[in-house]
C-alpha cells in the first residue's frame, strides 16, 4: 500500500500550480483580488515538502495534505482545498479501485459544497468538479484510468463553461455582471488537480 | 488597552488561517470567553468558522463571532457573498473594546457588536488602483481622469466607473446610498472619513468638510468624528465614509481611553 500514488498526485499538482501561478493570479486579478496563484503555490509547496513515505497509506497522507493547506493558504482557497483533501483522505479506499476512488472524490466535493455553499452555476470550482465526478462515475466500469481521463476532460469543459457566467459566490460576486467574460480561477486550479490525478492515481 | 486584544494578519489581502486564530484566541482568553470580529468576506468567514470548530473541540474556550457587513456598495442579496465588512469594523472594535474593558460580559458584548453593525453603513471610492506586492502590477486599470465608485478594501473594483468630480459631488455620491439604506434623520452619528492609503490627510479633511456640510443640511448631528487612514487598501488613493448612529452609551464608550498602535486618546 503506502502513500506513493497520493504523493505523486500532490507532487504533480504542486508543480502545475507553481508553473501556472502567475496565470492563476492574473485571472484572479480580473475578477477577484489577485492572489489565487501565489496563495495556492505557498500551500502546495508546503504539501510537496511532506514525505509520502512517512504515512501508512494514501488516506492518511491526503488528510495531512488538507490540514497543511488549511494552515498555510488562508483566504477561501485554504478551507476549500483543505476540506476537499481531508474528506478525500478520510474516504480513501483500503484497496485502490475505480469505485472506491470515485466515492472518495465525491466526499471531497460534498465537503467543498458544505464549506462554501456554492451551487452549480455560481461560477466557482463546483462548476468544474461536479461534471467531472458525473463523468468519472459513468466511466468507472472501464477502470480507474478511463474514469480519471473522463473526469479530467469533463472538468476542463466545466472550467471553460465558467467564462460567460456571472459570479454569485466569493469576491467575484461583488462585480455582478462585470464578472462575466473571465474564466473562474478556482475552476481553473481544480482542473489542474483532476488532470494531475489522471496522470498519477491509476 | 480599550480596543482589540489580538489581531490576526494574513498574507496581503488574504484571510489569516485557523491556526493563527486559535493561537490568538487561547492567548487572550481571560476566562470570560472571546469575541471574534470577522469582516464579511468568503475566506475570512470560512477560516473563522473552522477556527471556532477547532476551539470548541480542542480548547474549551467560549468563542462568539460577529460578522460585519456595512458596505452599501454591494447589494445584500442571495446572488452575492453579501455586503462587505469595511469602515464600521474600526468603530465597532473601538466601542466593543471599551465595553469589554469596562467588564461587560460576553453576551452583552455580542449584543452591542450586532447593534453597531446594524446601525452603521459605509461607501468608498478610489482615484487609483492598488498594487499587491506579490502581483507587482495594479489590480485594476484606471485612467488619470477617472474614478471608481464603490470599491472594496482589497482592490476589488467598484460599482461604477466615471470621470473624476469635485469633492462636493463625490461626498454626495458616497452619502446618497448610505442615507437611503438607513434613516439617520435626527440621530447623532459618529462620522468616519477613512483614507484608503494613498490620499493625503489634507484631502481627507477636505472630504470630511463636504460630508459635514451635507449632514448639517440633512439634520444629522455629528456627535464625534474620526479622520485618517485606518481601513486601508495598500497604496490606493481614495476614501470611504462611514456613518454610525451613536446613542449616549456608544458615545461614552467611544470617548473611553484607548491605547493601541492605531488609536490613542484619554490615557
């Protein structure tokens, strides 16, 4: 067992965030407060510094990764990403399986919705994650890799779909109609998370 | 003395994290419990909720929270994150701090804080954007002859963009949505002219004078005033106006001695 796969997932995500931090901050500059990339980069650097070998299994590692984000990121991203990973870790299957990983990811999404109270259409990360998990479940019968690939594709489509939306949650909501026309930064970073999963978890 | 016992600083424009809030809560608890004063921003509210959950589970310290949301630039509706907490927070921290210093209990302090938040409103405007150091460029673009009305305190753009106007017109633009949100007629107020960081004090006093003239005509007596840079947005040029209805108790608490890095009088 061990936490190798979850460790690879977080390392991949940390690299994506680092390489795209300026792009994420620039999206946030347009409809938020210009700190999403730098905040996530700070948190994921701390997660990447955790040694997966120190953890008995992926669930324990992901819970610690979530707690680390809560303690280092702040803003809305810290509680939302932190809650996601703590819930995913808490529900992680004893034996890796497509169905078990799907259940864990679903628990993470439910944690985000509970914490942030966003619904589909509010122009948030929920708009990317929700279709991603629907696609995951639909493809889960074909195995973990096929399910994660389908999830990554649907996640990216959900992310692209946030561009015309008017924000109803978070700081972008203050802009009202002026928030339309910019891709949501949270939907953008969470797509990197699911794409990283598709490269590492199967 | 006489104001906040602790403040948690996050990264620039980012809510602090629950670990900091927990540490501060435990450090200042004198046994009577702790009040968290939280400005209404998605991140702050979420992190303070997590801190309160941790406090209940770990430390046994009684924690109450009051969320400030006084910014009339944001419509308080189901379709937004709600009005932002801005200028009223400063007045609330001072007055509630004085009440705690007097020895009022936590329930009375919470009720007082909610009362203050309910009878104070603010509105801000900017002549320039601000520059987050880590981003290195202005948060929004604005022309030399333009102003942004209804800005937030984290570089959030405002409700409308328009050509710059005389101070008198700006004062009217800021006061109109405040006075139409709450009826202040005949109530003494604490009037707070706040700078956003890049506006000289002389211009803030000039703006205050315009506000005072309008309030005089509207029959709203100014019981006390505060002018200066307190609720700032880095290097942003601009200001916000806050009006708080102030009865005798509030004025007495406002006048009580305070000794903090930000406010100091009577001691």
